[in-house]
C-alpha cells in the first residue's frame, strides 16, 4: 500500500504564476502604443532599455527622476470595479513632477501590487498607465506585478511608478529664474486629481454616509464617477509653453495644496500672491467642503481647489503663454503676481474670495 503526500507549492501559497503570465500577454498591446524610437527590446525582459545616444543632441543633459503613487483613490477604483482610469492618475503624478524643472518625460516603469492576480484587471490598470504615457509623450518601458497573498485581500491592489526625463542644463527651470513682477498663470484641474482622498473619503462615506452610486446634482453624475475623474496630465502643454515663450518656473499642485506647492518654487526674498477671485473652483470642492463642514483653510491645504499646475512667467510673456495654452485646449488665466517678500513669512498666499 502506497501513500501519496502533497508537498507545499507556490500555487498552494496563493501565487499564480500562470495568471501573471497571462496578464503580461494582455498588457503587451497597450505598452506597445507608448513606444518611443529610443526604446529597445520589448516587454518581458528583466530591464527596460532606452537608447541614451539620443541625448547627444544636448549640450549638457540633466536627467530628472520622480516617483509617486495614487494614494487611497485606488480604493474607489476597486469598489467601483473600474480599473482603466487609475493609470492616468499615476502617470500624471509622476510626469508632471518631472516637467516642473522643464524636463521632457522620456520613460516610466510601474509597480502593481495585488492580493491575487486577475489578469484582465491587471491589464486594465496597465492600459490606463499606457494611455497616460501616450498623453505625456513618454514610453512605458517595463514594470512589475507582485502578488502578495495573505498580506492583501484578493481584490486589493496598489500602484506606483517612477519616471525619468531630461532637460538641457541652461534651460533648467526653478526659483533662481523668478523675478519681481512675474505673473502667475493657473491651469485648471480636471477635479480632485489624486490628492486628499483620505479627507474626501472620510467626508463622503463616514460623515455624510453617501454611497458611490449616489446621484449628485451638482456633478450631473454619480459620486463615484466624479471621484474617479482622471488626473489631467500637463507635461506636453508645459513643454509647449517653454518652446513658445519664456517660462521661469512651474508648480505642480498636489498634496499640500496650492499655496504650499507654489511656495516651493519661490526664492527667498520674493512672494507669490494668488487672487482667489480669478476663478471658481469646481463643484466637487464645494460639495466636499459643505458635506464635511470643512473649513476653507483645511480644504486649501489638502485639495487643489481647481488648479492643477501653475506657471510663473515674465509679465511680457503672459499673452503668448495664454494663447499657447488656449490653442492646446487648456483652461488657463492670470491668477497672481510675484512681489518682494515684505512682511510675508511664507512664499505664497491666497487672497480674496473665490468667484461664484
């Protein structure tokens, strides 16, 4: 009489290698759409390859790098079963940090961590990342899908990414270029983007008791559809701006809000004043504020309040800048100016009241 014993296996531990392989096959067509001519090889290698000889056209190329994630917005994607938009958020968070210094995004890699590999779901996430890369003009050269059974639930996931860009040294943007009299141009956000969702989720779910399928009149759609609105990607718009007119600095309005992020590019001795009356924040900001009785200052230091990117340009460049952005379909306006620091203790402040 023989006795059969079954030993431990990777599959028994919860890791499905075959499902991972199928996910790679499903995502290949989307990754291919992001391919720039400098990219070598295809998906499936151990590392993505980028032909650095393309940088020979630069006198002194500076490489810029950035990494980020999407935060708790992924939980809303999971709950709604919508996975092909969250990648836009990831790309926007990374490439628009790169372009702040004037860098052209070249390529990205992603990291997707899941409790269980559902191939179609992973492929949908990568589809969104690839679509975002196309909008940003960069390639998705590789990534990693990690299955963590026992640490994450079967439907849980998180995404992160890293990007690399390049800028000519003498075209590097930043605080040292900013001068008194410069204008601050605001570019409209598409909504909440990918910051402040811990506050937003607390307000709409815990305090207001709403559900994602709730129809919200102010939005003209459901709460879930509004909250999943993808982050606007500005990199190509910003690069176009640097080609058509003089730009001194950009500021990507992410975690910390408008004033804090703008202050990061304002040099010592100068101050940025932004006039709230120059724009009307989207309905989502009013709804969140009212539903949670959130004070304006708390909203402003957490959410973008309708502005996703800011450019600091010389006063004589304003008309050209606004024309370029308008031609590219970007809603933009002069929101403030640069003055001497005076009695101000911070680099940027908001004044006035929002337009209604």
